[in-house]
């Protein structure tokens, strides 16, 4: 089982870039308090203010990396365990549903992985400038 200690330094799952998070100040607290609803623009603003990413700019990174940053920020400030208590919205149901998971485990489970680029009937090759530092294929796999 992966460690559950909050980390202020971590690697983004898709781009592979390293991030250093700093704790929010009252300015970021106000941003969150004044937001109508969570959205990508708010997440991007928080990322730019709190996350220093080495070798990249937040606006150019995949949305999945922004999601990971928001989860890591939540983990750093509140803790690794996410607990939610919701009510089923199906007509006539109203059952109570408890949700509980670890952020570290969630990110590990959803970590991107590579699949073979050759399948019967088609082929693909990574771009040299693909996110995550996917470089050229070894010579034996090139066509
Ligand atoms: Zn239900």
C-alpha cells in the first residue's frame, strides 16, 4: 500500500513534471470562498498561485495533471482520506451513500500506463514532443 503522508513535492501523472506546492494564504482562501462553484478556471488560478512546476506552464499541461494538483492540494491541507455522505437522487430512493477513499490510492489506481503501440491492423508512434517525455521508440520498434 502506498504511503499516505501528504507531500508538497510530487510528479504529475501525465506530463511527468515535478511540482512543488506551497500552502495557501488568505488570498487563496478568499478565492475559494468567493467562487460560485468549482471549475477549471479556479483550479488553474490555484495551480498558478500555489504550484511551481519545473519545466512547464499550467495552461499547457493536460487537464488530468490539473486534477491531480487539486487532489494533492486537498491532501496537503485536509488529509489523505476523502469522506463523503450523499443521498441517492434516483426518484423515490433517497438512500444514504457513504464514500471513502485515499487520495494516494486513487491517484495510484488511475495512474496512466503504456500499452503496446502495435495491434493487429493498426500502428501508432509517439510524438517526440508528447507530454510525459515520450521519446522516440527504440530502433527495433520503428517502421
Ligand atoms: Zn438509490
